């Protein structure tokens, strides 16, 4: 089941954000740390996009008429061992 396209996060916004952050870090942060941070950033943005897509595909449920009652736990009968 696909989410409604009007709620999808445009890819170019993610690319622009990554490009801007990448440029500002290149002047201060060493190259190895840059790669690590950019990988973490892309994972974070991918996770956010997945969360948004998941929430956009959810339907609103009507509240239940009455709350569930908790069942009492069933304890086994005592067994005598001879």
C-alpha cells in the first residue's frame, strides 16, 4: 500500500539540505569525520521520510465504545506429586 503522493517528502528538499550541510562542514571538519557525519545524516533523513510516509498512510480510527476489561490471570490447580 502506497502513501498518498501529496504527503510524500520531495526528494530535492532532502538533497538541498544535505548539500548545504555538506558545504559548511567541509571547511571545519576532517574528511573522515565528514563521511561519517554525512552517512549519519542520510540515515536520519531516510528514517524521517519513512516515518512521515508511514503516518501519512495511516487511517483514523473511531474510539471504542467501552474500554477493555482486564481478565484475571488463570492459575493452574495444585498438583500433588507422590
